[in-house]
C-alpha cells in the first residue's frame, strides 16, 4: 500500500498535477486504508500554524521578491565586479559571489537565472570568456547560495525535519564558502586564458560602494546577527523585510510603495500559500507514515542490503540527486520525512544530513536530463538543451567532488554547530 501510494504521488507530480492535490489525495487514501480519522489531517494544519519559526517563510520570501523587483541585483553585481574584476577570471568570480547572494535572499533558482542571466551572459562574452564556459557558469550559479541564510529551502527543511533552523544556517556556512572557493579557483584558471585584463579601479569601487551603500550592510546584519546569536532566524526575517522596504521604496525609490509593493506582496504570497498548503498535506501524510512505522520498515529493508554507513551515504546521494531534479519545495516536503529517520539509524547527524540534502538540491537542479536549471538556461539564452548539458558538465563534476567532501567529512558542516 505504501509503495503504491508513494509511486502514485510521484507520478501525479510528474504529470503536472498541483503538488498539494497529489499529496492531499495520497494522504486521504492512506488515512482511509488505515481507518484513521480524517480530522487528524486538520490537527496537523493547526499545529503548523502554531510553529513560531513559520513566520520566517513569508517574510524572507517577501523580502527576496522586493530585492528581485528592484535594481539591487545590478548594484550588487557592479560592486562584485569592482572588487574582483581585475583578477584573472574576475568577472566570473564576481558572478559567483553576486548570484550566490541573490539566490540566498530570493531562495529560488529560476529567479537568479532569469533576473541576472540576461545581464551577465553578454558581459562574460564581451570580456572574452568562451560561450561554453559562460553558459555552464550561469547554469551553475542558478542554484548557488542555497546553503547561506536566509535561504528559504533551509528554513523549510528545518521545519519538516524538526531541526534547528539557526543550527542549519551555521552548518551551511563552511560548505557554502568551500563550494564558492573551489569554483572561484576554476574560474581563475579559466580567466587566465584571456589576455585582456581589467585593471583595478579605485574610482569604480568607490562609486559602486556609494551606489549600494544601503544594501551592503544587509548580508552582514542578517548573517552576522544569526551567527553571532544576536537574533533568531524569525527575528532576522522581520528585520530584513523592514530594511528592504525602506531602502527600495524610500531611499532608492526603485519601487513605488503605493503602486509596486502591493503587486510584489501578492506575487510573493502566492508562493508562500502554495508552500503552506503542501506542508499541511505533507505533515498529515508524515503522521500516517510514522503511525505505520514506515521509516523503521524502510531502515530494516535498506539495512539488509547496505550495512556500512559510507555505502548508505553514497546510495543516499544517488537517490537525492534523482529526487531533487523535481521542483525544489516539493522535493523537500516529499522526501525529507522519509530519509531523516532512516539516516539517523545509521548515526548521521540530522544537521549534517540537512547540508547533504541541500547541496544535493543545488546539484540536482543541474543534473541531466531533467534538472530545472538546464531547461531554464536553454530558454533564457536560446541554446539547445544538449548544448547546456555539455557546458554544465565540468561544473557538475566540481560540485560532485565538493559533495563527496561534505558527505564524508561531517566536521566541515558541524565545526561551528553547538549542542541542540
């Protein structure tokens, strides 16, 4: 029954049914087969509404959409280019940092490719970077930054897995920086093949700092405040939302408080509403799985074939890469309740598991043949998807190498994480 239920939900999702209807139908069918009262599903919806950290989702989402609709991406890109553009591969390194920051704030891979791709792609070609490298770089940066606060997938994972969101934010810092550092080294050597070099320009740096002076403090306030223990992720979401509204509407005036802000609010809350409905349905289904001891049965089945922890981690990564090719939030809500109890039986720390999951999410978005970033890049830059596959392959291999390091060296994720 459980296998048929899981397969049915996955098939409905891939057929294009709204995720909440697929999960909701599966939940109702499961409750009926187990002769459980349907009211238990609505109890979970009530419990979801009472979770204090839940308010971080709409506030961070709203703030990210406000930034995306303003001219903040262009200002941050100019600043990053002024800082790194003089290095070999400088523009590529600037691309990595600016898109990672933008993805962390918006929490959505597609937004980064659509919003920044059209600006960055011609800049990279103009500077002498090859079409293959430029295409692969921008496809990769589409989901780069999901390990940094205030990444929405981290918050969602924490709520579903019942893991401290603050600890997940701290755990993602070193792996996220390591990933950007290794990609920057690769870009440095690629940029060394270009004869044309942009000299360092103090005037351009000062100008770009002045242009982005109100947005530069934002990551330091949010990330520094969370890492320093000054406030929680929920409090950080309120601070960020207030800051971006004041800055973008009243300081830079990129958006009109009367005309634009209501439109952006509605647009962002459409995503939030979809997430909350899916979460409500998924929590009901999770209760059924726990009641039927599905995670324990899954562990017993897996343990018959895989007894070693390192082998389980390898199999888990393969499974997650396949599952994470589907829509981001659906992957978290559907898969996390199943894998967390099983992984804990192998002695895997749930915070470390969260970083493994989220890094797989980044890689899954650029994994052929169904990774979402591949199709978004194909459409955004007007290239055949097979060409995008080939362009992304070197970056994909680099990300896999980083995934192996993060998977088998837990200290990279847990070195700054204190006790729960």
